[in-house]
């Protein structure tokens, strides 16, 4: 099983909205609504910001929202702020016949 | 508040076994809704899931590492451990221990990470 596919980089200006895609297959993203998203600032551990496709942990801004269509999950960040500049990773359950858990390659978000 | 802290050597020689421990505070391994996992990140690269151990003791490993990996729990110390044998330079990475949530197979609590370099 291959890693999930994310764009290497995205950018946006403060106040704008951006969307990061995460493409898998019918064996992972397409079958299970078990996609989670993580934000990682340089030198820090990742932080869970979205799970089960569209849920947010307590304390995470409502500006972060997730969705899924077919084999592709998406993370939308609205009202971009400077502190949103970070790397973002998606992750999906892939069933117990293979790797079980797959990560995306990560997307670098630059706030212009 | 649940916290995780990795510990272990920062330098391992090629062909030797990498051994790391993760001390958990604020939670118990008997919590059925969680699993305890190791994830690594190669320098400047993305995340790679290594494997997990469930409260029952059952384990699941990344097939690409399965022949070299072992994860175990020491409940008396509230620790879980990672052993990775026959290491090479390709195993140089930041190693994170973390708590996973079984209902959605995501990771809600991460350790700070520890850098392990494989070099002679």
C-alpha cells in the first residue's frame, strides 16, 4: 500500500481560505470514514486537528474543517492566520490486511 | 492531563538494536479505547507509522518493518517500549511515541519526539 497523496505545498494570504487534498484508494479513504489530520510546526510534534473526516478535538479552531468525497479527503482552513503556517499531514485507516494506517506525504502551508 | 515522554540512546551503531521507552503519565494501559503507538519521521520527511500495542497486549506492526520490530508494555513502570533490530542509516529519524484512539485510528496525544541517529 502506498502513502496517501497530498500536494507538496499550498499558499494563501491572511484571511483567505485554502484546501489541502488527500487522495487515497477505495481500500482506505474510500471505504473508511477514518481520516485524521495533523498540524506540525517546525521542531514540534504533530497535533491532531481533525478526525473521522470532519470532527475537531476540543480546543481546535472551527477554522479547520474536514470533508471527504470518494477516495479523497480534504482539509479546509478558513480565515488564514500567520500561525497556520505549518506542515499538514493526513492519515487514514486502511484495514488490517496491510499497513493498517497510512499517512500522506505532508503539505507545507505558506501564509503569504 | 495525559503526557508521554520518550527516552533512550540518541546514537545507535549500524546492525545493533534501537531501544526506546515511552513513559506515560495521566493514563493507564488498561483503558480499552486506546492503543499505544510508535511513529517516526525521517529528517525533513513525512510520518511513518511503526506499530502499536493494545491494552490486551495484541500488537500490529507496519509490514515493511515487521521482521525487525517489537513493541511491549511494562505496566509496573507505566511504559511501553520499541525495539528495532539490525538498524541501518535509513532508520535515522525522530521517533515519537503516542496514544491512539481505537474508534477512529487517529493519534490524539504525542510525545515530544526523540532523535535517533544510526552511525558508527
